C-alpha cells in the first residue's frame, strides 16, 4: 500500500496509514521519531538494527526510512514466539520460551507480562496469525518493504554470531525483554555494531520499567560513551555514540 510514494506526501501520514492495522506498542510520535533518526543519519555508513519487532509496527517506520533514503537494510531480531511458546506463571503473569536448533531461548522470565495486557494485546494476535513471524512478514510485504526489512528469528547473541564480518549499524532500536540484565546485555551486544556517531534508541524508557531505566542510566548515560542522551517522546530515549 505504500507503493506510490510522493516526495511531498507527509511521512507522518504515511506511517500512520501503514501501521494502523499492525498490532504493537509503538505510538505514532515514537514511530515518526525513529523514522527521522534513521532518515537523518544517512551520512553514516551502516544498517539499522531492531531488537524486538513483534508484528512489525516499528520495523515499518524504520523500513520506510531505509527505502526512502535508499540506504541500509533493517535487521529485525526477534524470537518471534508462536502461541504454544507462551506459558502462564504461578502468579498469573505470562512468559515464553522458543526452541531453536535444539536450544531453548526464554523471555520475560524476570520482567513477566501481566495477565491483562497478555489477554488484551497478545492473545488476539494468535487468533489472526499462526505466529508473530507470519504477522511480521504479512505487514512488511503489504507495505512493500521486503527488499529493505529482513527478519531474524533468534536473540541478539545468535544474530551477532551469524552477522557478516565488519557489519555496522547507524541506528539501533532496543525493544526486547525489559529486565535489567536483558537490556544491559542487548546494549553490550549492540555496541559491537554501532558506529561512532550512530544512534541507540530504547522503547519503554523512563516510563514503567525499572530494568530498562537502570540499564540506560548505567550503561548509556553514565558510561561516557554517549552524547545527546535524551528522552524525546513519552517512552523513547535516544543517545548518540561519541566519535572518540
Ligand atoms: C514490545 S515487543 C516489540 C514491539 C515492537 N517494537 C512494536 O513496535 O510494536 C517486544 C518483542 O521482543 C521480543 N523479545 C523478547 N525477548 C527477546 C529476546 N531475548 N530476543 C529477541 N527478541 C525478544 C518479543 O518476542 C517481542 O516481539
């Protein structure tokens, strides 16, 4: 549906139209901010990395920036859980575990998903699609972004170990497991790809998740390795890697 793109059509309207039926949690101001950073960083070499794609909502905004600028592939790393990967914990909250190549990858074990959002936002996706990878692929294909957006089923560690040598990214968006240890690990793994001058962005920052806040505070703000550290929308935090 975004096959005919005019240079004078507002991107905000394009993103809104493209994402209106894609389940997910990124609000429009955040999607436009991600687009703007990806679109405005094309003077840097490198791709775009997303950790935590769900059904492709934020990936569409990033993919649109790659397509309109003609620069970079968007690598979307997610465990892409299927319905039967989810289980309920003793306290009524939910977590999931995905088995890949005989290895189990757990998520939301520490920062579990409360029952109400699970039933409201997650369960209905599995009524429409066999799994989130199917939902993601449908969204990317419908938006005509398959040449620009590439899903990777796994965690960031698995992605890093199979990434081509010398791969670099100009923008990374972290929106996976929200526990402190997971976010800290995702920052560490992302840093091996993030170019000097490149941007790292976080969803659910300084809103409701102590683990996300603590990891950003300690490993980004206080690290001395980043400048322009800024909360720019209600839950999106961005920082630019220093050049030296
Ligand atoms: C909040 S959702 C992402 C929402 C998406 N960015 C959007 O705009 O709607 C978080 C995603 O992170 C994924 N996830 C959680 N832990 C992960 C991990 N350790 N590795 C890869 N993906 C993970 C989940 O499968 C889920 O799709």
